[in-house]
């Protein structure tokens, strides 16, 4: 896995990028770069880039939602065991990404998964 990531700030409902935060190697979010004096008191979720791009060249992160030719419903990118898989049947991410596209993410677009049920 590479070192690219993004951070979901639960209280603010904002998706931050590596340009927005400083994260220690232990995973603790230390500082918001756009507000360096602000203490981080809210819960955050760190989503790692999985090192694969979709058919449109968009980098895929944990928590992304993919529309793929492999499934009639949207697929959520998440970790299963030691391998990155997509739930909804456990399709391999490399195959689903090769034939699909990122249409949103679980943080900003949870309704995309509900629509596929």
C-alpha cells in the first residue's frame, strides 16, 4: 500500500486530503494545516489509497463506491482479511476497477449504497 490517504472529519462532515492534515506514523491525526492552532477534538476516519485507479484514472481509496460491470449494485471498497476487496460478493478490486468507476464515497454519498439495495 502507498502512503496516500484522506481523512473524514465526522463532526465537520468534511473530507480532507494529505494537504490538509498531519498524521503521525501511529495513525494519530495531529494538525489541521488550514487551522494550525485548532486542537483536533473530533473523531476522524483515515482512508488509505489502495494504489489502483478506476477506468477514468481516478485513484481509489477505502470507502469509495464503485459502479462496476461486475455488479448491478454499487460496490464499497473496504479491507477484507489481508487483501483489498469490495464487499457485495468479495470481487477483487483490481478487476472491478478495471471495468468500473468511482461514483462517490461512503462518507459524502452513503445514499449511493442504499439506492443499490
